[in-house]
C-alpha cells in the first residue's frame, strides 16, 4: 500500500475551489495571529534598536504549490524603511512617543490587478488599498522610502526593477 503525500491530499480536497490569502483579508481568527506577530516584531525591534525609531516590515509568505494552506506571517524589525513590494505591510515605531504608525500595505499582484479593474465598485477600505497600489506602481512609495531613509533623490535606485510574477 502506498501513501499519498500531503500536497496530493490537499490538492484533491481543494480542487474544486481556489483560495487566496491576503494581508488585508485575513480570517477573523487570523487577525489575532497578525497582531501577535506585529507585537513580537515591535518587541524585537525595541530590543535590537534601544532608544531608536525603527521600521517593521510585515510580510505574507504564500506556499506557491499549495495556495490553500494558510500563509506564514512574519514581522521583521529593521533600522531602514523597506523597499515597497507585493504582499507587504510597513510600519514605523516612534521611540519618543512609543507609537506604532502604519505607512503602507501592498497586496499580491493579482489583488492589485483586481482592484484596478474594479475601481468604480470598491468599498471605502478597498479604495484606500487601491491608493497604495497606485502609489506603489507610480513609485510614490519608493520615493517615500528614500525620504524616510534620508537618501538623496538621485541616489542609486531600482528604476528598471519590475516583478513579473
């Protein structure tokens, strides 16, 4: 008797329905997981960068071969503002005020496309997300990242960098 691997089993179970997971569309139970991971990132940042402001890059890692599996979430404290990219949220922790500020959220390439195609029919929250998508695509978020990192406008940038996923 041969046993099937987990990929085959999951594929068979979910073969009739496609599941997509986004940072902004987590299940109610996942909100707690998101907040827990975010707070752990802040705690790590306070430990690694005592007395300083820092950024939290919050990333959603999807399993390419098994999209039905809940994605992994992780927060990465860092001294510099991250380069904007898909499936990413960005926060800044202000040490002086002990405040975590939200900067942006960029969904998956598929969701970006969906938001742009349905711009006229979006609810207010989705319109806010669309604004981040448009700011990402026209490099407004990239310029903001450079400003937050105290980089000169004419410093080396990834001007020709595009992700074709």
